[in-house]
């Protein structure tokens, strides 16, 4: 099944968004698609704010990470004109706005990784990954994730 | 206008620097130029020290981010022998030494991004970007930025 | 001398590990090998826990960073079937779980960089690098490092 069809089946509409600063949402080099750090905005407003371990729970963080992935796909669909031109995920780097004691950044990142795996399948939807706890993020969001995808030939 | 001429017009001399540790300032793979994390040193000393939100203001951070970009171009000129061999910026990852409450890392990063845009132009000078708040940086500098540029064929 | 022989000479056995989450340890694009963020586990347990500057000393951090590098080589050997298929290191991004005051992340990262330099030699064993202080890491480990290596043709 095509990614676009699977998204429809999941009831997910990809958002379209103008960059809010001096950057491009996606830059392509060869087949590699570098996607700028994505936050958890829905309809122009952050779905969550605050640190995981304080204002946000682990579950909030996982949900925020899933939204980051959906926003990344939205940026790719805008750039490529068609989400079905994406072949696979290469890597993700997940930044979790963490209290000094919260140490389950990998479980937060799973919110993004499980979604991409369910959408693209085990082979093409699971990439390399790092997950770290950061001191703060723009707009006090709980999660920001940057991605490298690969385009189909 | 060539980048080297535009830099002269802007009154900017690119610095030449030996790496201060076990790393190479630039590594090339194909046309991609990976630039090591650059700090805000000027003439061998950090232009700013401390966290943005405490010892450093947003404006200090923006200025420091601009210096990081100039230091990156210095490293590229050393590596390539000629800054005009750089074609465009691919991506930046901006680390802002932040208090737990400072959440305008994207505005700090603009100090770097606006400079590169003004120098290379909107098409080639704006790349993908992530900006995050970190707990500390080497030497207590307020900003460190790593870059991927692309070389001309 | 081959890398596999040099490792034997150094008395280092590369570990084999299943990924502990929804990610692949290594993803290859062309000749580039993206290695997921590696921690300092030895035999399934973290060799160190806590922040550098508090529970962990600089020396602990350096040792942890060296273990991250060994774990990365283990992941590469699993993926490629033979560690001698690795040509060189391209870049590392070192995340150091830091107190707000610890500012020697570059020296912690040297624990990884010096090991790779000693193993692969100055030309192929030294890459681009960034080192930053983060607020926390998965499992409260002191160091996590992500890598890009290059495979032989």
C-alpha cells in the first residue's frame, strides 16, 4: 500500500507550514533529504509545552514526538509535491526538553519511531537514532526532532 | 559577485585556526563538507562566555552565532584553499548554552543564518536547521554550531 | 596492519548487541555509515552512570567515551560482517551529560577520538567533531556519541 493511502487509512492529514525563521524545511543532496528540526505544533500552536519530567509526562512526550514525525512528513510532502516519493528513513536525532533527572529520552523518541515504523514498515521505516535530553527548546516545546530521509530514485 | 569579494566588501577577514583537539575542522565526503562544531573565538579568545538567559543576552548570542559562521568559513577556506569553492549551505545544528528557562534558541541561531543568507543569497545561503538549548559547552561559550556545506563540482 | 589485527593486539573484543528500541544500529547510504547514538554499556550494563561534574569525573567521562567508540565498532562489525570493511571516520557528535558548570566536553570526547586515532591512524581515524553538554541521557549514562563512518568501496 502507498504511504499516502496508509496515511488516509490512519486518518492523518499532513500539515503544510511556512518556515518560521531563516531556514528551509527540507534540503536535498543527492537522494538524501535533510529535514529541519520539527516541533510539535498542530494548527500553528504547540500541542504541548514544558519539560518532560516536570510539566509534561512521558506519554505527553511520546505524543509530541509522533507529532514531530507528522510535521516532518508534511514538510517532505510540500517539498517533493508527493509523499510517495519518500523511500525510507535514514536517521533521526531526538531532542527532549528534560529536567536534570528525566532519563527516558529513548522512550519519548519511540513516539516518533513507532509511528514511522507502522507507516513505512520495519525495513524502510526504522532508521539510525540518537535521543538526548536538552536544557530547553524554542518556544519551550517538550520535543524537537531532526531527520534524514531518502528519496526514491 | 564572488563570496570572497562580498566578504571583502563586508570588511570580513576569514580567520585561520589550528584545531584545538583530536578532530579535523573539515571532512569532505563526495561534495558534502562536514564542518566541526565552531565556537565564537576571535583571535584565539572567546568573544563571549556564559549562558544565554544569564550572563549573555539574546543579542550577545546572535553575535556569537554570527562569529561561529565566520569561523566555519575560515575552516572551509583553509581546507579548500579558496572560499569560492563553496557552493551552498546544506544544514546547520545550533547548540545554545541556555538557562533552563531561555527558549529563543531559534532567534540566537538567526545570527548565523542571516549572515549566511546575506553572503550567499536566499537560494544558496539558507539551509535546513535545528536549534536547541544545551546544558553547557566547551569553555563555557554561549553558542556552538556544526555545519554541512556543499562544494562546487 | 588490519583494524581487526590491531584490535586483537590491543586486547579488545568487539561486542555484539541487539538494539534496545525502535532503531537500527547502523544505516548505510552510499558509502556513508550512520551509527545510532552509542552509550557506555559493557556486557549489557552501563559502565558509568551520572553527570560529568557530579557523580562522574572527567576521567570517568573519557573512559565512557572510549567505550562508546568500541560499541560503535561492534555495531559496524555486526552490520558489515567484518570490521575491516570500514575505511575511515567522517564525524562524531558527542553528548556529555553535564552539570550546568562542567565545560570540558571536548576533553571527554577525546576519550573516543584518541582511541579511534590510535586504531585507524591520524589520516583515517580523525574526523570532524562536535562536543556538547546535555541535560540528561537515556538511563542516566554520562556520555552518548553518534557517528558517521565511511565504508571501503
